[in-house]
């Protein structure tokens, strides 16, 4: 997605959670609604025009949201397909525009995002969860010094006022719908399921406990509680 216009930076600064005036050429951020639900994550490439890399099935959702306000800033929004590739540097997953061979496959890309709690939002997850439920860390996606943006009030409350009772954990477990504690009590909230080849990964937003499924203890393959 490309945003053009003399006031394009001012416009996007008021929509995205990160600070695009931070003198960086590329930055990750979240587009949220007024209630703090994540419309999509995005990588923004800060050139003369702003290029926003998102999944294709949320492009129309985001475009419709941005179009409500773009006219006030005299900005145009154009959505096109783009080549992108992922790479890992110092254990950090990074997205780049362009086309290269012998880098991460789509399945490897998705796996790295699941294990690092930085999944790309698709149409099934868009507008259903707040950043903490999806596992996005504020230090990587949010600026608390930039000023107002959509969803800022809710996200600030989550950061400054909410006690951390739940975090995200991922299980490699097919047909996992419910987690229980040692007493059989249903715990946590299932956020999404992702199938990669013959493997199925399930992310929950849950307290730091021992986890049981069908009376057997199960261990996560990734956890923010570690």
C-alpha cells in the first residue's frame, strides 16, 4: 500500500502505533481501531511516499479505514501486489521489499513469526484482538512518546495500568481447543490456529500455569512467560 501526499507523514503518524518521525528508513507498527483492536500489523518503508507492507487479505480492510481520514490530509492511497522476503539477523525477524532467492520460504516465514510472536494479521484475525492478546511487544511496535493515534488510549492503559496476568503461549498440538489447569478448570483464551504443512500451532493468551489437555500435561513450544 502506497500513501502519497504532502501531508502523508502527518496523516499516517496519527493512524499507526509506531513513530514514523524517528529517522528510520523502515519500522514496524500496528494499525488499530478506536477500541484498541488490531486491524493489522505492518512494516512501513519511509521514503518520499510511505509504503506499507501488509497481507493482501487485510489490504481492503485497512484501505477502507484509512480512507475515512485521508481526504482531510489530501492523501491518496493505492494498493498493489509486492514482492517481499524475510530474513533473520541477530535472532530478529526482518521484512524486506524485493525478490531474493535462497531465503526464508513462506512456511519458514510463518514459523519464525509464530515462535517470535510477530504474526502477520490476516482477514480472520483482523479487528478481533488487542496487541497483548496477539503477543506483540510494545517495545517493538508502539511508541509512547509520539502523541495521539487511533487506539492510543486503550493501548496506553494496557501498558501503564493493567497488571500482567496473561501472556501468549504457543502449542504444537492438533485439535487443541481448550486448556485446563491441574484442577480441570478451563483457562486462557484461544487466539488463533495456524497450519503449516502437517503441523498445527495454536496460540493462547493465558496465565503462567501448568497446562493440561485431556488430563495430560502439555508443554508450549514458545512462551512469553519464559
